C-alpha cells in the first residue's frame, strides 16, 4: 500500500464536524457560526450515508442568531429538513455551555426559541415549547379530531415543531414499527409527512415507546417524539404531566407544567471530531 502524505486542512475552506448522540439518537454537528452554512440537500444525504459518509439520524448546523445564543437548523438523512430535534438541541446546548462555561442558554429553531440548561448528573434539559394541536398547524390535510385520527388505532396528532402521529398500544415492542411507520409517515393525511410513535403506557408516569422518524426511519430515541407522546397522553387523560419515556436507547424525563412548554431532560455524549476530505466534498456536490 502506498503511503500518502497527510496535509493539515485549510481552515478557511475545511468543514469540520462533531459526532454526538443522545441515547443513541445520533447526530453530525457542524458549527457554521461566523461563516456561510455549507450544507445542501446533497451534502446532507452524502453525510447521512452510514457506509460511504459519516452516518446520522439528523444533521444539525449551528448558525448565528440575533435574538439567541445561536440558531440551529436540522437535516434528515434523506436530505430533507426537520423543524425540530430535541436530542440534537440538547447536544448543541451541551457543546456551547462547555465552550462558554454558562449554565443555560437559548437556541433559535424554526419552531421558536428553545431555552436549555444543565440538569443533575451531567444531563441537559431543553424547553421544547408548547405542543400544537390545531389541525391546520400540525399540519393535517383536512379537518380531523386530533385526539382520535380517522386511522386504524385512532392515533393522536400533535406538532412539536414537526408533525407527530402517536399510537397508544398494548405492547410497543411488538408494534409493526418497520412496516406501519413508513406507511403513516407518508399517509395523505400528513402533507409534510410525520414522525410515528408507538407508546405503551406502563403507568401514569411511565411509557415504553418506539419511534419511526420521517426522513430517518427507526431510531433509538427521539426527543420531540417523547414530548409528543406525553402531550398527547396528557390531552387524552392517560398520563400525568411528569413522565419517564423509555425508548430503545434509554430514558428521557418529560415534564409539561401547566401553561408552560414541554421540558425534556436526558444525557448527551460526544463521540469524535473530524474534517471532511476534499474528495468526499467533491463527490457530495
């Protein structure tokens, strides 16, 4: 094998990134503060390829914001954009709080301002804002009872910055996640597609759940999905306002105080840092 000389990346043109995860819900994080956002749909798809790229459930770009500490933009592995990603928001908040030494900050997303702060045992909390139950804003293609959609299983619909369809089931582990998930994601009732959750209520303060994310497929965890489950469960009288949601990758603690946004607390982890090669970027164009 021929040796190749390794050159240091040009800081003016190189795209550096971090790989992070929250409960196995994994992300590529690109910091574009003070520079142009380099991400395109083609680059997002190339980066999301787990064999030829880096691989992620979502890509998050940190940008500048006038009314917050930073802005966050989310991409799915299929090159589509996402309005919200709770676990990625917590990862970015942890990065920035480590960077500044602050104990709390605010991020600007497409869904609005998201306050985040440090919690006990190295965890991070983010206030994901108030859930949306108006069928037009979720959005649905037509007027419908959002607490019992006209679909088999009578699921709930709610937006946490992205559309969610929540099925309350007897056994989340045996739910047809890989088959029904993609069908509901692209059901005509959801013109912008939907994240799909199968939630098994263990008691009024605990839920076992599995998730199909639009643009990503089966994921080990979904922060906005956990918030959507609790919001839908509270609205239907099935859950209390403080709930532990047990996902395939671990547990998130969700708190929805009266008159406030839905707060999500959980762990974050950084895996590695890297630099995208010129060859990769040329092929991703």
